[in-house]
């Protein structure tokens, strides 16, 4: 689409992107110190890592509740409520005096995280112009990616003030995000479009599950939760440390190569999704990710591994805006809290099961099998997209049939 004919994006979209940037920046500051903070209370490595798992598990458990809350009270209230829960629980983490308090507060933060992330996705869907859904998705992903890249850099400075300081910093970034989105959407007619205004009931999960594109979307989300949110950040660094010993910074360089590949294509991918359709980008992107995980254990040198990681990141960049555009096509202007919650849960469940299962496979049969299983799951998701019809915005008649 020529630049001159691209539809202007609503101001509210930019506010949500700014909110994503603030949240990701704060999370990038606090995430590296969480295990160290837990260990300061004299617990084992297993208990320290359990803080991270508790947050992820409570995100999964809180998603169905979040979907119902959003359907009843709306996306804006769900966003503000969820992000305030995370802010209060995170700020309180800076004041804890023992490990159980930290565990409970991080679990509560997981519930709030599920609520505001699902609400944010629903708002992006509602606010995105139909012919710019891919571009909006890539813009939102870029804001989150930038925050996650800058967060650890800034975190090193913040952590210099003590292990409690990052939690205070994250508290304030969350308050900023909540304030920006709440004020931007307070009088928004776009965000005010709800099921009552449109004369349509909320989109039910059963209705969505009858659509082949939604079933393919859940499969794709699960496999990318397994691979990108799980195996890439847990099993891959262990593989690199054992296969290419000598420099403890190499796992970080590999993850940076992945981020570089992702950043290189994240904006073009959004345009391509709007121009060429969702299915071609999803098939190519998921297929590229599957091939990348098959190639990881075959890399004969660290240089080749970096090339594979750039390739993996580029493949993921093609998938992200396509998946969100498909979800937007399915939900449209209706409230679909449970539909969006299930979409989010699929990725979270994959992110929980992926590291555990791939780690067990690596212990029993080696890293080659662990990455092979991951690539195989992505190949199945690629087949699911091949079998699904091309996604497009549903008409009012189709949404009521």
C-alpha cells in the first residue's frame, strides 16, 4: 500500500503502543533481578525460579476470569483494573520481608497481567482500522520489543540502588501506562463502541471455535508460546552454554541476534499482512520458525548459530501481526473477552509446558530431540494454517448467523 494511501491510525492506538512500551520497559528492568531477589531470602534455586513460574501459572488461571470481567465491564476498565493490580503487587514486592510474601504478590501480579494484556489486545482489535490491522499489530509489537531491549540496559543502572529498586521503578512505569491509556480513551468514541452500541451480543467462545481460522490460531499461539516464550529463553541458553563453552555472554548474543532479525521485519510484516493477506505470511513465518528450530542443533559453529537465530527472529516477525490480524478479523467490533482470553491462554500454556517438556526431553535424549520436537510442533501449526481459509473481516450478517 503506498504511503500516501495508508489510513491514519487513531490517536488511541498510539496511546496503547505507548502503554505497551512503558510496561515492557518496566518489566525488562525487573525481570532479571527477580530470581536474585528471591534468593536473598535464603531459598533454593528451585524456589527462586518458582517465583517466575507462579506469575506464569496465575496468568493462565486468571485468563478466564479476565475474559468474563472484560465482557461485563468493558476493555478500558479491564485494562486499568488489571494494570493497577500488577502495579500495587509489584510495588508491594519492594516491601516484603520473606519469601512467601513475594510468592503471593507475584502470583497476584499474574492475575492482573492476564487482565490488562487481554484487555489491551481487545482494545487494539477494536481500534484498528480494518485495512491496517497488520500495521497496528506490528507497531504494537515494536513498542513492546523496544521496551524489552531497553529495559535490561536501564535495569543495570536501577539495580545499582539495590534489588528492591527495580520493583519501585516498574510500579511507576505501570502507573504511567495506566494513566496514559485511561486518559486517552476516556472520551474516545472508538473505544466506546461496545456490544450495546453495535446491537450485537458478545462473541462466544463456542462460536469462535466453529471457525477453522480460530482453531488454527489457537494451535499457532500454543506452539509459539512453547517455542518463542519458552524454549528460546530457557532451553536454548543451556544448549549454547554446553555446546559453545568459553564465553558466558554468548547466550545473550544469540538472543540479541534473534531480536535483530525480529526488529528487521516487524514493520514490513505489518504492511505485507495488510497487502497480501494473513495466510501467506503465517504459512511462511511459521514454516520458517519450524525450519529454524530444526537447524539450531545442526549449527557447527557459533557464527552459524547466530545466522540461524536471525532467521528465527525474522520468521517470528512475520507471524506476530498475522495472528493478531486474524483475531481482529474474527472478533471485529464485538466484545470477545473469552475469545481473546483463550487466545492468550494458548500462548501462556505453551510458555509453561515448553520449557518443562523440552528440558525433560533434553535430559533424556539430548538437545537435538528437544529442538526437533519444537520444530515438529511448529510444522503442525504450519499445516493448520495451510488448511485454514484466508482470514478477512467478517460482515455484520456473518457475525449474526
